[in-house]
């Protein structure tokens, strides 16, 4: 019992330090282009916060520049005695610029709110930032889109009456590898106040495209 209490206390104190991922400590995996429709399945690992399975749903909102995003999943913290945590969050992305000959970068402004629940520890995060990159077409249907995604995050943790909040700064560095119009592999690392890596498979079902 004491080991569990100590483990949960350590987990709460870890969250009190600056953290800045989307919902948990993992890369946002947001490319520099909004999606008409996308389902993204990710496996991530965060420094001190363990592994997580994340499902991301990105959906256009009628405006070709605007995108809704939902994150949901489960995390297995490293802290001794800590149980699996539920993660859920939502947000919006806006295509601020699209690459042209004069300005070669795609830029998506993205922000949202997310929370995690488990044991007696609750976290809330509100990140906002910009994903900046460029799509390079390769032979056939292949393409690669490197991107960077700096963001600020307001974070709050609550545990047995204790609560604390702070702000964090993180930068994703990643790339999206298009295998076809429907499938892509995405790899990203979050660097800064919260280090993490993530690998995902992004799928746009042909029959569900608008």
C-alpha cells in the first residue's frame, strides 16, 4: 500500500513539472496540412510517463481550411503502483498558409484541450502552436512531408487535494511518409520540457472520403 501511495505521489509530482504534449506526454503528430478525413493510430513513449496507445480522428468541417481533431487512448505510466490512465481531448486546426513558389511552407495553427484520468491523479492541458512543413512528391504516389510543431501548453495537475499549474514549451520534429492516397506512416519526436517519441499509421478510408 505504501509503495502504491509513493508511486502515485511521484506521478503527481512529475506532472507538476513543465509538460506540454497534446493530452499526455506524446508528440501531437499534427502535420502542416489539415485533413479532410483521417484516422491515426499511434504508439508513443514519453520520458518518465511510459507508453501510450493513441487514436486520433481528424475531420474537415466544411471549410477547407478548418479541421476538428479528437485524441483518445490509454497510457501505462512508469511510476510504481500507477494504474492505466484514460486520455481524451479535442481541438481545432486552421490552415493559415499553403505552400507556393513565393512562400514554400504549409502552416497549420492548432490548439485544443485534453485531460487524463486514473487513480486519484487528474491532468488538464491546453496547448496551442503551429505546425510548419512542406510536402515533397516522390516517384509514383509516394511523398514525404517533414514538419516542426512548436507549441505552448498550460498544464494543471490535481492529486488528493493538491493541485498545481504551469506552462510548458515543446517542439515536435517529424515527418509524414505517404504510401498512397489512403495510407501514411508518421514519425515524430517531442523535444523540450517533455521528451517523447511516437510512431503512427494514418488511414483515410477511400469509401469515407467526402
